[in-house]
C-alpha cells in the first residue's frame, strides 16, 4: 500500500512538473507570436520621427494619429476599399464553390478519368507560362482594365481542389450510398449531403481565398493600374508606402531632433506599420467566425444519426 501511495504521489508530481513546463513554453510561444503584431500597432500610433529613435516596445512613447490620418487622406481609398471587399467576397464564394464542385467530381470512383485529370491539374502547379504570356492572355480575353480580371484568373486553384478532394474521399462511403438509394442524383447529393459535411475544409479554403484576394495588389498594378475606378485598397496603400519611402523622410535621429520639438510627419517605418494594421483588421475580424470549423470530426455520427 505504501508503494502504491508513493507511486500515486510521484505521478502527481510528474504531472504537475509536465503541465507547468508545458504552460511556460506555450506562454512563451504566444508572446513570440503576438508581440511583433502588437509592436506594429504601437509603432503605428507613435509619432513617426520619435519612432526613428528606437526603443518602442509595448506602448506608444509619443501618441499620434497622424499616420492613420495620412493613410485615410487618400481620396481613392474608399473606391479601393469597395473594390477590395467585393472582389474578396466574389472570389471567395465562387472559388470555394468551384473547388468543392471539381473536388467532388475527382473524388468519385465512378469517374473513370479522375486520375488522369488529377495528374493533369498537378502539372499546372509546377509549370507556369510566366508573367508576359499571362498578360497577353488577359489582353486577348479583353480583361485588361476590366473588373473580371480580379475574379476569373483565380477561380480555379489546383491546390484547393486537391485539399477538398482528399477530404471528400475520407468521408464514409455510406453517405453516398444512402443518398443514391434514396434517389438523389450527384448534384443533389453534392449540395445537400456532401457540402454540409465539408464545413471544416470549405472554411479553410474560404479563408485562403479571402486572404489571397484581400492582400492582392500586383494584379491591379499589372492589369488595371490605368483605370482609377478599378483600384484596390492594397494597391493604394502600396502606392502610399512607396511614396513615403521615396520622400526622403528616413533621416537619422540626430538630424531630426536637434533643438526642434517633435512634429507630426510620416516615415517609411510608421507608414508601413499603419498600412499593415489597416490591411490586417478585416481578416482578423473574419477569422474568429471560421476558426471553429478548423477542427475536424463533424462527420462523426453522421451515418448513425
């Protein structure tokens, strides 16, 4: 009995040590992951010239909203924000639906050409025509300075299709068999049975599509930069950041202060921080609603139920 009591006491001590060390490590990881973004927020609210002195850690040393005032002073910002939101919504909805639809077709064993089509798709992930041929392709399709240049080229993502296909292949075969026995066709089975069971993978793909569409600015620069009505929020912020970097505002700290008081201005560092925060907020607001679907296992009990 004594040995049993000692063993129980020893296991409790080992568990306490393990959970204590594990908690400390996890807290350290959390700090390492969160601090860079928090520091970016702090820098964005700090006076730009004061930031050049360094030493900005957890709180602004000289609080200022001038960085954000400069960002939102851009007249094209509203137009760019509207275009960015609409292209993100359309790209996400259509991209997820097409990925799910093609993934469903490639996951069905009765589709005899599924292996050939899958391998054909995989080749496109490794072989690309390049920027210039893509530009001429967009030109031949009359997509230059056309809003659909934001939507059509990115509708089909082979990576997303493979992810969705693999998830659908892991679903119980009983789901498909039961729907076919009840008289459902492939499209009805896809809409009413498969899609509800694929919420985790569809949410993940939706987040990837949304982040990619929201952060994209290079396609605006290449295909639609000559038409202001098609500008995007990221492109306008990129131009604002480039303008700040080329303005010669990155002086040394000694030449900034001298005997003069700190005044409001912008520097590349402060502008980059403000632009990063503004561009990140929408995705941070959307992520909590999708994060809960990342946990797999929603199909457990689907057949038994």
